[in-house]
C-alpha cells in the first residue's frame, strides 16, 4: 500500500506540474491559451490535495500543536493524550464524512458538468468522500494502536 500511494502521489504531482508548465508556456510565451486546461487540471489537483491528506493520516504526520506534551512527562500520559486526540479526530471526521456523503449524493443527483469541456465534475467531487473515508480508517487504526500500547504499557 505504501508503494502504491507513493507512486500515485508522484504521478499526480507530475501531471499537475506538467499541466501548469504547459499553461504558462502556451499562455505567456506563445500567447495562445489552451482552452479547458484549467478544467482538466481540476481532477488531478483535487485528488492530489485529498490523497496528500490521506497520506499524512496514514503516516500519522499531520501538523499538530501538542502543547500538553510539554506538561505531561510520562509515556503513559502521552499515550492517553494521543488517544484523546484520536477520539476527537474521529468524532469530527465522522461528522465531516456524513456531510461528504450528503454532498456526494447531491453531486450524483445533479450531475454537474464543467462549463467548457462538459466533463462530469462528479469524479472530482467524490474525492472528498473517498479521502475522508480513508482518513477515518487510518484514524481508527492509530486509535487502536494507541489503546493497545496503553494496555501493554509501551509507546505506540
């Protein structure tokens, strides 16, 4: 799974960079804008953003300000703090996931299309649901690891 995520994110960032490069060259150097390039770049850009968040959740490398870790001196206290943080993340994430599900149902019902190329936007809209679902799965995984570490008396 790590290898797949690494190659997928690399491919997406290369596609976005190439699209932006083509846009700059054609628009500012050749003075000939490519119609619809912004629309087609929406898909890999949005998926890159969401899957990058999923990757941070998978690696447990989200930016956090754990000020309480300074006060807590024991490893057990750090693990309990991590469990509380994961539970709060899970509650907020599941709430957002329910909103993403409602939005996905709306996007499916309305079936919007991009203005120039008439590409269905549903395929970019579903990225939010997929990303939040994966992030909640990884949050559950990390929560389980912290609880297991607390029971064993080790650090996760």
